[in-house]
C-alpha cells in the first residue's frame, strides 16, 4: 500500500530526513519512533503530500505522490502535529465543514458524523468553541476529522498527546479496531504506545532509519529481556543465584532488596531460580520475568547517532 524509496528532505544545509526506505502493507500498525527533531513529523508531512521531498519516491496504492497527490489524499486520514483547527468553530461545525470538504452528503454524512462523534467521545463538547477546549478534547476533534471519511490509510502524528490515561486507552482501542481494514502509521515518542498498539516499530534519529521490525524484536534487544527480577523481604546469602546455569550476570541493590539476574542469550532462568528459592526457603515477595525495557533500547540506539 505504501512504498518509500530513498526519501530525503533538506532545509538549506540541514538534512531533516536522510535516505529513508520502507514499505507498509494493509493490517500494519506502524509505530514511528524517534527523539525530538528526529524527522518524524517531516516524514509524515511528505507521506501525506503536504511537503515535497528533496529527493526520493513515495508511492501509495501504486500511485506516485508527486503525480497523484490529490487523488491519494482522498484516501488518507491525517492528524497533524498539534491538531490544528478553526478555534472559533465548535466541534460539530468543524466536523460538518470537514464532511463537506470530503464530499459526504445526506444520510451518509449524518451517519459518519454520528459514528465518529461516538467513537471519539465528543458529545459533551460538541457546541463549545474549539479554542476553549482542553488539549485532550482538541486532540480528539483532530482525530475525528482524520477518520470522518473512513479512509483506507491513517497517518496520525502523536494521536494521544494531551490525553489522560483513560482517554489514551480509548484511543488506542479505537486505533486497533480501525486497523482491521486500514493501514495505520502512528508517530509517537511514547514507547508504551508502540508496545500496546503496534505490530511494527520503526526508529529514526537524525533522519535515518535505525530499526524496522516488531516491538517484540525491539524488546529482545534489551539487556533486560528475560531477566529475572526478585525482591527479598529479608536479604541473606544469595551468592548461589549467580552460579545457576544460564545466569550471565547478577545485580544486587541491598538497600532495597532488589536483585536482577541476566540470562546468557535468551536462556530461560525462571525454573532454576524458582527451584533454588524453594529449596533454600528464601523470603521473596515478588518474582517475575522481565519482557525487555524499550526505553533502555531506545536510548542506546538513538544516543549513538551523530547529528
């Protein structure tokens, strides 16, 4: 559905996006990750035809963006950074305006308005000026306009920015439901969002692609992947834990009673650790296997990139 080859964008002497290439297929929910200034929003603007690349090619549904941008944009839903809207309009006025632009009419128009307002939970603020709404409600208005015409492709720049935890959960559920018959690209700096929603993660820094695979593959790059975390209610001699088969290293925080056991490769440590604790009657109040710390991998990957 989306093919990007050697995409580059320069602003004067500054290269914001540097030779990106990737493909995205229907059913993919892609988490587009990167630190501030990585080139995420610039890439989004090029994917949606609002910014012209310096070089490279974007094809969507086998059409070239530089030749068929208007037709492609009819098939896209786009939530830009900051969710811009006309502040003196109310949400219902704004969504009616967007519906007209998208050439929705009659019963279809009213049905889509009703569905989207319910999906994004906007009913209570429909008649308030957008400029008076909270950041979270403004974000939801922006998301509503992006999905109003039921597009095949959704490009969402920070879709949960400004939302409280309950609202984030609702929007993530909505995105997962929408992705059943759509292609979704989400730009975000929230690592938990990628783990919760996406089936693919891309990391860029300084405009360059650093990683493109599943969130699970990203977790496996963490030194904490499959590590065993223990918390002792009473710290005794635990040196034997470090000698268990498959344990590569052990970290001990005696002041807190926290112990981390790191595996050799992807060795499974839990059976051996559990047996050791039981056999020696050690007092442990928590014991679990880590899934890998995405923030740890993210910092390591992006810190190594030279601007």
